[in-house]
C-alpha cells in the first residue's frame, strides 16, 4: 500500500510503502469494540460511595412506643426506608478494570489503523515540527489540509508543535506508545509521522 508523504504546507515530498500487517489488515469491528470497552472501563474512577445504615450518624434508639401509635414498630432511624437513613445496596469504591490479552489489544490497534487507511482518512506527515508556537498559524495550516479534527501520532515531541496544537479543540497529539484504539476511532483524520510508521508496526507485531 503506497501513500504520499507530505509536510505541513501540503507539499508532496515522496511516497512510501505502508506495512500491510499494520495498515492493510482485516478490519475487525468486534475486536475494536472489545478493546474500546476495556479502555473505557479501565479509566473509570470507581470512587462512588454511599453510607450504609451502619455508617449513618443517627440514633439507634427505639423512637416510638411498641404499641398504640398506629405506626410500624421501628427500632432505628438509620434504616434505609427513612429520609436521611442509610442506603441499601449502594455503590462502594471498586475497580472497573478488566483484563484483555496483549494479542487482542494488538489486533484492535491494527484494525483501527487499517480502518483509517481503508476509509482514506490516513495522512503520512514528514515530521510534526513547527517553527512557531502560535496556535493561529497552526490552525491555518491544518485548515488548508482539512485536519481540523485529527489525531497526530508522532515519533518525537516538538515543543513548538505541542504548544501550537494543544489549544485546538479537536486536535490531539500522542506518542507512538500512547496510540490507542479509542482515540484513533474518535478522530476524523489520522496523521502519522513517517518515522512513527515502523514504530507502530513494531507495536502491532511484538505481541
């Protein structure tokens, strides 16, 4: 699979062959779905917590007469049936993370990359570097390239490029080690630097 390599000015520099194992494989929606659910579950805080009747600071003394009141014979105001009482079966802090084999994660990443290539939503950039840290200048360049909503996967961090893109609402920059299925699928366009291509291939095949 051949693709042109361009710079931020939109100029074509060369063409490169993309590895089929990384960008030309089968698009497995079922695998991508599993990986996305695994990612989202892993990021959940799991800090929701409610008080049970044993943890409520209310009296445990019997608050009414046993007979004659016409009401039920309650023994505590901490009961979950009263306003201000404890919560029955409420949430407690826990981890929502699940396990997922490395091979499945690698397959999901390869499928996400292949889906962008198949949809012609993949751009190969010579380097993610900028001479200026100004967001306005970067926004103009990306607009000309139709990359207003894009995920950049870069091989190295350039300070000016990071500063110029971080305030753009639909532009995200990740190192190759941070490339993930969820962010790839969320972005309209996927931009990969030329040097990052073999690094992504190594991530997909090493598992």
